[in-house]
């Protein structure tokens, strides 16, 4: 799946009343590179949203991948989550 197709699929899933589990699955998809190229910034973003919706596992994984990211990447992921939340 291309990056654009994955992003479109992720946004479609998220817009359709996704709960914490669906956002968690999006984080997993991006963190493992399963179906898409691994993208830790995108994974952090989706784990962040899942954690805000109550997923303790997403919060744990968000911390774990943040330790593998630069400060700039973590900041970019946090911005992306804020932007997504303000638009959806």
C-alpha cells in the first residue's frame, strides 16, 4: 500500500467513529511497517490519539517508540495529532 493510500485509509477509519482500539491498530500498522512503510511519526500520532481515548497500551507504546525518535520527530508527531484532532 502506498503512503498516500495508507494515509487516506487511516483517515477514513478514524473519521468513521473510531474508538481507541481502531486508533491503536493504526499506530501498530505504522510502527511495525505492516501494510505500509514503518513511520514512527505517524505511529506516535495514532498511539497518542488512542491514548487520549483511554488506551493504556497505546500510551506505553507511544513512550517506547518516542525513545527511538529524535526530539524533532516527537514534536512533529505531537503537532500532527493536534492538527488531526482539531479537524476531526
